[in-house]
């Protein structure tokens, strides 16, 4: 029980520290610059970015740029790939939170069965690790996106 508490407390502490560190990786000013000054084209749903983030023209009709306007087909494709990777990583983070809740429910409702309690502990531990990895990877993808679009100072 003591080891489990240490793992959970350590996991949450690492999660809070990584969230605070990763919040500096993608400041709000860079998000506004990526959308080319057009916030209507970059509406997010549950923090998920649109797949065309960083590829719209500056006018209000959300028209996509051609690959030549973005700096070449390579940069165009990598922008789309990074957006899709970020969407997938955020979905993995949502699934991790659901598994934490599921493990907690198992832990609370089956307190008399040691094998179920141990399985619930493993579920929670694995989900916390998955959530930490997902958050860290999302921060790295956001940083790579910023570097690709010339928003981060190297």
C-alpha cells in the first residue's frame, strides 16, 4: 500500500511539473501567429487542433495555402503530419484519464478482493504513466511545430 501511494504521489507530482514546464513550450502568442491572425480557422474541440493548423491564409474565409506558399511540399506535409500526431496524442491522453477513472472505480468497489484491488492499482499506475508520456509527447510535438513554422527561438 505504501509503495502504491508513493508511485501515485510521485506520478502526480511529475505530471504537475511536466504540465507547468510544457506550458512554456507553446505560449499563446505563438498560437495566434500560427493561425495567421485568423482565430476562426483554428477553433479547437476539447483542445484538439484542426488538422490544417498553420496552413490557412490571413483572410477570413479559412482558405488553405498552396504548398508553394508555405515553403514547399515538405513543410506542408510535415505541418499536417505534426497536427495529426498531436490530435492522436491528445486522444491517448483522454483515454488515459478514462482508464484512471476506471481503475479508481474498480479500486473503490472491490475493496474485499485482493486480486481485483491489485489489478486496479496496476491499471491506475499504467494509466498515469501513459498520461505523463502523452503530455510530454504532445509538448514535444507542439515545440516541433513551432520550430517548423519559425516561431521558436533556437
